[in-house]
C-alpha cells in the first residue's frame, strides 16, 4: 500500500494528529509512532519537531509538501502530521523502503 493511502486511511481511522500544538503535545506525551514532516516546512519548525521527536526516540521522515499533507488528510496545509498507530507507521516505513512513495 502506498504512503498516500496509508496516511488517508490513518486520518479516517482517527490515528492522525495534525496541527502544530497538537503534534508537539502528542510527541511530548510519547503517543506518536511516526512523525511526518513536509519537505517545505520552515527550518525552525523542523528543528523544533525533530528535537522533541529525538527525545522520545520517535522515527521521523520528510514527505511531500505542506499542501500535499493537508490534502491527504482533508484539511488545510500542514507542516507535519503524527501517526499514532504502530502498524500504520510500519506500513509507511516499509512502503518507503520498497519505493512505493505514491
């Protein structure tokens, strides 16, 4: 399954957290299994998110643009989305390893 489809499925299943404050809060609480940061996110936001994720040993990937992440979850552009389901996180990482990005 492609990364796009897994992200969309995660949103429908209620396993996606989006929005700057919500993502940071979920990261700090250790609920995030995979952090997806848009490739066009500002350096400061990227540094903040990666810093928090690093303290919790949360895997982080760069994927798509802010517009694309927002579209995949049916919302406005998003700098980052957090996946809270381990199986979906493994699915995305596996799809990226296999080269099934879209």
